[in-house]
C-alpha cells in the first residue's frame, strides 16, 4: 500500500467523520460520549493511516476504533458500575465488519447538523460543535480558527453537548412540520461560519480561507441532502459568488480593496459559474427567499464587466424585494447605497436619514462608512472626512480602520 | 468578540485584598474565573505587581529616558486584566460588574482590535 498524503487522509477523515458518528449514535445513543469517541478515533487515524496506509474499509475502521474508545470510556467511569451489562453488550457488537450499506447515512448527517445547530445553543457554540462533530475538525483546529486557547474551546464544546443532552433532543430527523425551521437554523449557522471565515472577526490574516472553505463544503453537503430546498441552494450560491472575489479584495500589502476598485480578472470564474447556475435554478424552481435574493445581488456584481457597468437598478429592485420579505436594517442600509448609485448621493443620504435612529445599527461603523462614501460622491469633502473618521473609530477591524483613515486623509 | 477587562486598583483596594477580607475576595475571584473557564469564555489574564515597581520609558532624540513610577499620578491605577471571548459587549460588561474591583475602584471594558477585514461592498 502506498503512503497516502496528509491532505488525502484529512479529506477522507472529514468526509467520514459524520458518517461514523451517525453509526455510533444510532447504535448506542449518547451523542455526547459518541462524539468524544469519534474525535479520538479521528486523531488515532491521522497517525496510523499516514504511516500504514488507508485501511480497506476506512469507515468501519473508524467505527470500530470509536466503539472501542466508547467502551473504554464507559469502563473507566467507575461510578456507573451498573452499566457493566451494557459494556458486555457493546463488546459483542463492536467486531469490525465490512462497510455495510447504511441506507440512512444521508439522514444521519442531516440529523447531526440539526442537532449541532440546536436553538438552545449560542451561535458561537453551534459553529464550534458543527465544525467538530460534522466537519471532523479537531478541537485544536476549531480553537485556532477562533484564536482562543484549546481548553477554552474544549469547554465550549462539552458545554454545548451537555445542553443538547439536557434538552432531551433525540437522534432522529425532526418531524416534517418542524423540518423547515430546523433547516433554517442550520443555514444560519453555515452563513455565520462563512462570514466568520470571510470577514475573520478575530483572525491574524485578513481572510481565513479555511473557515470559509469549510462553510462552503458543509453547505454543499447540506445542498446534496436537500437538493430541492431553494434557500440552501441560494446560500451555497451566495457563498460561492462572494468567495470568488477573495483574491481581489486584499492588496499585496494586506490592505482592503473595495469591490469597485477590485481587479476583476482575479475573480474565480469557476466559482462564479457554479454560483450563477445554482441561483438561476433556485429562483426558477423554488419559493423565493432571502439567501436566493442576496445571491442574485452577488450575481449582478459577478456579471458586471466593470464597477461602472454594474446594473444598480437591478440591485436596487432586489434590495427592495429583500427588505419586504426579510426586513433587516443591514438590507435597508445596503438599499440606501443602491439608491445613491441609481438616483445620486443626495437621494442616498435622504434614505440614510430614515434609518439613523434604528437601535440595531447604533454604534455600527458601517452606517458612518456609507454616509462618508455618499458625502464623498456628493462632493462634500470635509463632511466625508468627518464621517470616515467617525467610522474608523467605531470599527474593531485593523484593515478596515486603515482603509477608513486613509480615505479620511485624502478628503 | 474579544474584550479586555481592565482591572483598576486604588490604595485602598490593595489593602483590602491583602488584609483580613482578602481571603473572601480571593475566593470570589477564583469562583468567577472558574465559571469563565467552564463556559469557555476565558482567554487569559494576569495580575500586575505593585505600581511602585513600574518603570516608564520614553525615547527622545534616540535616547531612552527611564523613570521610576507610572506615567501619570492618579487615584486609580491599572492592576491587571482579563481577556474574554463572549457573545456581546453586554455580556463583557456583566462579567466586569461582577469583578470585586468594580465595587471598590473601577473596571474598564474595551473591545480588542482584530486583523479581519470587513465587507467589500
């Protein structure tokens, strides 16, 4: 057997992680303990498979090793002597078997996603647990993605699992009536995970491509599990169309480049093609929703030959629709930008005045950044400089602060 | 979102912490730290030695000028910090309010800058 590469092994393990976990939880219950056991099996596999090759039945290998860990764990728990019988029962069933067909493998992964995105958890915990249990990342990897110590992340994950356990949620697909709500929660977690990677609210680099790529991988998986769901397709399209710009949004010296100034030849055409096809198909075949509309807006940018050639009228119409079906002050703010681009900066400023008092935007740097840009377009340079400075004070992002200060300086 | 919680002391708080009431205050702090560790919000933190040991350094005309003591004489001085990663500024403020120094001197909550970029629109 030839030695597999590190990336081959890691890619395979990440694909198999939710499958192995699904098998274990269905057999033995105890999501909490099974998730720990699979995590240990994954860590064991990294070393063994790289040195000795990938086993013939990799998933069965993982299931067998994880089952063994689960038994060890239960054994070690002396306080639970009454479970000796359960151990004997488990041991009988843990013999490695060839990869038996698992008819409900898809359902398992979907069930895991729903479980990890449990509404009782905070968004940060939902993301962390999803990355570990479904994404197959180690605690150390999840911790480094969020720049927190590994023990802090380990605590967050075990706390999240305890909350799921306490909620009494069972390992099964939610009933038909609840499924739409649950899927919406899963999409929200994927969206936040992507944004965390894309805007990197706590990263050492401008973009932590890893986390955004992982969000795309998991959303792609969700899209395969629920192909008829238009909003999941819309979310995947939105991610692909946004991620396509990643190489163009940072200069060689690390400065932020706004979309109007980006070198469009650096945009990833393959991701754009895939995103466009997804959003077009979803809009034509499924009930319309906010992710599809945001993807449609990203598509207008992706298809524009230049910043000047952008179809702002269409973007304005899409934001109008978005505001109606999913009211949100950020959409209103973005719509004000579109109004400025179509009807001029004064019209944009008038629109901005309507949302200034919105508490949800209070203290947010973006409203000042948008105002600054409109004042600049209107030729009010001192006003623009003051607004750029106000925005610079409010942001906690260093590249953004540098960008805003540099705009203030040239006004 | 990460926040630094700056812990301020004054002459009286030092006496409090090292006096007869110090044990109870120490236990209060330990309990809060344990709670933050268990919730996964605690990123780090340190306590600083007495301000009498401070050295201030200024470089003027390429020459470092070192003086003993803090930059500015003030009733309250910086005594240590915590770094927490939590869901909101409100949560960081709640944690600060539970640190004993908030009762005797003051706490400051400040967001930590990050290297992430914003939206490119």
